[in-house]
């Protein structure tokens, strides 16, 4: 199996922008280095450039719009995200949904700009559909688990397994992330055992008292 | 092959609501009856009930929202569309895009309400993705052809053929409509020859001086 | 003072469409007639035409889009709403928000089509802003009260009073409806005492076991 | 009169992000310094931090969302914009419209975060409405002029004059920017003569062969 991928979404938490983002980046860089896992951060747009300059970590945008460079005030263009140093981008996160047409178009633009792509989906059917676009990753976020504090392994492992099956039935090589219900190393282990290639998580790390300790625990059972 | 399906989208054209909708319905009913083809109308919401009461034609909503009955002022609930007498509904028309999650959810709700489903898509990739939801029809509307007056057969038959292939590669039984570039019986013939099961068109009929003559021409080469 | 206006929003409640809408309309017509108050209904789009044909009541659309007749599949055009028999329309309901530009444009189009206009707002500041468009009514729906079951008089009468002031400071003649926190005749009385010209309510009537009894109570203290 | 304000919106033009943004900032800083006018830049989000670090210029965000810090992946939080060093923000640009409720809420949040606010509007009525929120500036962008290359003075000076009147009738102290139809120093002079306090422009500078020459011309008649 390829190196598991742990992607931390900093959202727009106070604990996740500016100086706080830098502290989390520092911890993530250290733990990724020590444990030979891949840990990425998805900070707010304003922190993409400074995190990229100061840390050696894959930095992901939280979203890109389905627009090319041009007259699109306030929008996020894949090329500008790349120019700021990002490695990849989330697309269609549950808090930033796109139309079907725009998921496809934003994905195509992100790829053309040289970004790795993580398309977020909410259930088995949308996972299978999004797989048709051949992203690098599909991150499944079952609505029942988002921010619930319930572990994916306890709650409904079946939705993850069936989503992996749906994705693979459409495109064999698309990787899958477990996108909700992750807070401990035990959860990460379950996610990998269910056939996914890593995890996408947010509050479990960002809002923790000691993010570094949580990161250390997350990678402990891999 | 099954009976070809000709679905006329009345949009919100002045020529397509109220009394004008009734005149088009009358013509469509007559020509469908005389020629043994299936002609459906997708009128504005307010005309679903009267058209259904007065004519013997499949009536489609132009859109349904991904919401259940409840506190959703101004939205379109599949069950209410069904209660008004509709046979089916368009979903995700190019002028009324939905998020990927909502396409799936609106489709599931429309099915549960007993509506036939036509999901509109804009290219090969989104056609393949939407096929994963197993709608009754995928209507492909290549943006280059929408309202262009250019016939699909002249412009780019390949996008239709490749979309049909994409749909069938995901779900063998999903039918496909050619959703743009249709104005004459010759275009309808081309659409069927390209492997689609019918057509979705609008202005060619609705804004015609003599809609009945256009309808008569549309079915003439089937 | 002008006759108070009681506007019942049927939303997309199961209890508010099709046959259920007709029953509420029948009750509302009877009680309005007996008590010399003005009671209007805002049903789903599909019920505008049948309610208008069968009952003698002002019928309001729940929403209109900021588009003219044309290629706008799935949208709500003011002229089509008028053609279906509506008297007026809600604009910018809390469940169907419009951009600032579209509130203004939809309002202008509704007026041009001959519809009475009720612009919904959420606080003092947006009430003052919307008043600048000179609608017939501003309906204030403080988010704290929407669907809360708490009476406006108990909760926060001040937000209503200050909104009335804000509206009148911009446009003296714009009428105001209390748009949340209304379930009894006592609430209606409070709403009128606070300087508003009527009420906009929904679940209190629509989801009641006996809507006619609730309507009778609502008008009892006027 | 206060120092006129020239605000350059870099949009998502290729000529306006990354290194190109830095070159424009360098020119703008020099010309502002030499001429004692206030020149601000509104770059893409990723360039807010580097421009703020390297240049002594007011930097504006192109948009903020109506959300507080929290679980809002992909959104723009006023506090994070401020933390990145921004001086102010555009709100409701014609390419990034917000609902009426969100214009008010985003404005309130931007103010609370200590940002200067520029609310964009499209006509006389929306200018008057937005003035009720007491922003620092209203930037009027008549749709007829946006990106048209037509000078505001030639096209329709009246819409600017009437918008200024509308704004002042609601809030005496709100300043106004002419937000379209500006490409030369002559246009800037006209804008000031019409009673506005500055200009908002984009392509005229950003897509110019020699942005510094354009900037020099823009300030030449003040």
C-alpha cells in the first residue's frame, strides 16, 4: 500500500489561521518527518503562501472555483492557488458545495494547474459519480458523522466500505479518504482497514488543546 | 427500440405560459396521438396542474429541489409536483444547476414520489457521473449548442456519441436525450441515429410562429 | 388604520399543498368574510392557479426570481405568477434569500407585473434598507422567533418597534408585517399594538389540527 | 474634501496575482507617495499577506463571507483577512453578490474585525438601500459601464449623481466611489466632479501594458 495520507482541514477556526496555523504546521512537519507518513494541511487561502514558504508540507486549498483567470472578483482560481505554492486542493467540501458541472470543471482546472485533487462526497452514490472524474482522492464525509465526535468504526463502517466499492467500480485507481468520524489513531487504523488510503479531519486536531499530541496519536497505529 | 421521446421545455417564455401553454399542449396532444410518438411538455410550475387536468400528455416539472415537504418557502418539492399531476421532472437543467449532492438527493426524492427523471448534463464527464444515479434519462446539453440554432448533426455529433458511451459504460439501461441543437425532423433523426432515445428542446417549438407545424416536422422522420 | 392583513404562508408543508391547501383556503375565505379582515394565502406555485379559480382570497406567490420571461428554466417569473391569478408575492423570505441586487430587481418586476409586494427581512438594518425600495409591505422575521413557538410579545417586542421606526424613517408609507412569533389572537393584537399592519405566519395555522379554529382565534382580538 | 481614494481591484486576472501583483503594488506605492493620493489594492486572497508585508499600501480583500470563525471550509472570514494584514474589504462586488441579509451581516463582521468597508451596488435604489448600513464607502457599478471601456462621463453621469443623492439622503457621511467607466485621469476628474470621493477600477490598470503609466495618468488631474 502507498503511504497513508492524513489531511488536516484548518477550516476557518480561530485556532487554525495566522500564527495558530503556523504552530500546527510546525507540529505536522515534525511528526510527518519522524513517522514517514504524509501529513498535509488545508489552511485558509491567506495562509497558503506563508505556510508554503516556511514549512515543508503539502499545502492544500480548501476550495477552488470553476473559473479561469479573469474578471471573477472574490473567486479562487486554481492557477493562483498553485502560484501561491499549493500542492493540491479540496473540491466540493460539505461546507462549500459546487454544482455537478462545476465539480467537473473545477477539477479539470485544478488538474491543468498541476494541483492534486480531493473531491469530497456525502454518500455512496455521489462517491461513485465523482469517481468518474478520476480525481486523485475521493473523501467521503457521511453527514451523520461530520463533527459528531462518533468514530467511523463505531458508527457505520459499511457506508465507507460501500463507497470504496462504488469508487473502484467506476475507476479502479482513485484513492479514497475517510472524511469524518476520525479523532484517534484507532480511527485511522479502522479507516485504513476499511480499504481507504487515508483520512481527512479537522476539529479533532485544530481545536485540540495540544494538536501535536493528537497528531502523534493519529499516526501511532499505522 | 422504444418509442422516441420528444420533450418540450416551455421555460419561462411568454409564448410558453398561461393560454400559450394550453395551445402548445393541444397541438402536442394531437400530433402525439396521430403519430404514435411520445411528446411531453415541461411548463412552468403554475401550469402543471391546468395542463394535466385538460390534456392527455406527460407533463414534466422543470426542476425539483432537494428538499422534503416542510419549512422550505419558495422551493419545489417532488411530492407537491406529483400531487399537481406531473409525470416526471427535469433535474439540473443548465439554467437551474444543482450541487452534486443535491442532484443525487433531488433525484432520489423525485423517484420516491413516483416521478420519471431526466437529469441534464453538459459534457461527457458529467453525463457519465450522473448515470451512476440511474435516472430514467440523461439529457445532454452541450453548451456550444444551447440556443445556438446550430444543428447537433452539423456541429459536433461526437460529443453526443461519446456521452452515450459514457452513460452506457456506467449504467447500461439509462436512456439518453439529445438536449440541444434540435429544431427540425432532420435533427431528430440525427439524434436517434447517434444512439439517443429522443430529444429535449425549447425555443424551436415555443418561440415558433406556428408551433404545431414545427412539432409536425419534428416527428416526420421518425 | 387600514384593515389588518393576515398572510398565511403554506410553505411546502404536506398539510399545505393540494387538497389540504383547498381546505385551508375554504376556512380562510369564510373567516375573512365573517370578520371583515383581510386574509391571504401564499401556497406553493402549483396551487396558485387552482386556489385563485376556486376561492375569493388574495393569493400570494412565495417567491419570484429576478428574471424576465425568457430562457430561465425552473425559475419564477412575476408575469407568469400574475397570469396564474396571484395578487401579490413574497420576496426574500428567510428560506429563499435573494441577493441585494435581486431583491431590488425582483421587486421592480413584481410591481411592473401588477403584484403586491411583501419583502421579508431579518433585522432592523435590513428592514430599513429594504424600505428604500418602497414595497407594499416589509415582513420582519427575527431569526430568534422563526418557528420558535415563542410569542413576539414575550420575546423581543423591541426589535419589531425599532424595525417599524427604521422602515418609517426611510419611507413613511411602507406597511410592516410581524413575520414571526405569531400563533394566537393575543399575538396578533400585540403585533398591531407594536405598530405593524398585520402578520405573516405559517406553521401555527398550516400544521394545526384544526386550522379554522386557529384562524378564528387569530382574528378574535382585532 | 478628503484625499480621493483610488482602489484597484486585481480580480483574478493572470496579470494581477503572484509576481504581477507585486509589480503593480510597487508602482502604486511609488505614485501614491509622489502625489499624495490614497491608492489601495484589492488582490486575490493569497496575495493579501505578501503584499501587506512588502508594501506600504492599503490592501483590501475582494470579498468576505457572512460567517464567523468556525466550521466554514473555503469561506472568507473577516478576522482572518484582518489577521493577514488587510486594511479593508469589498463587499457584494458585482461578480460576488451576497444576499441582502449577508451584505448586512458581512458588513457588521468586517467592521467588528476593524476593516474598512466598501459595499458595491448596481443602481440608485440599491445604493440607497446599502447606505442604511453606514459603510465607509458605497461603490456604484452601473452594469452598463462595467468593463465596457466607455467613460462614466460620456455614458451616463446622471446615474452617478442620483446614486450620490440617494446615499446622502439615507446617510449623510457615507462616501461614494465611482465603480465603473474609469480608465483615465479625465475619468477620475469627472468622477470627483460628480460628487464621488474616488474610484474603483480594475482592468484599466491590471491589464494595461504599462500599469504604472496608467496609474500616473489616473492621478494627474486630481
